[in-house]
């Protein structure tokens, strides 16, 4: 990773920390965030990725791509 990209990431993190500030989370609210927001997004991403992979396999078979054999 170049120094410019690393610098931009540090700057973005500093700006986000300045706007958001410290957010205290107890165990119950952190668990609620994980189970109600992150897990469904992860499962949805897995399903979409599997669907795209299946569509790619079908297109390779349908068009009889010589490189896929």
C-alpha cells in the first residue's frame, strides 16, 4: 500500500473520530447491533456471492467457453 493511500486512511479515520466521538456501548447494545445489522448483511452478501458464482458457471456452460473446460 502506498504512503498516499495510508495517509488518506489515517486522515479519514481522524475525521470520522472527530465527528462521531467516543460511543460507549454496553454488551447488550453491541450484541444487538451485531445480530440485527451485521449478521443479516453478511448472510445476504454470501447469498449474493453464491448467486453470482452460479450465474457465472451457467454462462460458461451455456456459451461453451473453451477456457472454462
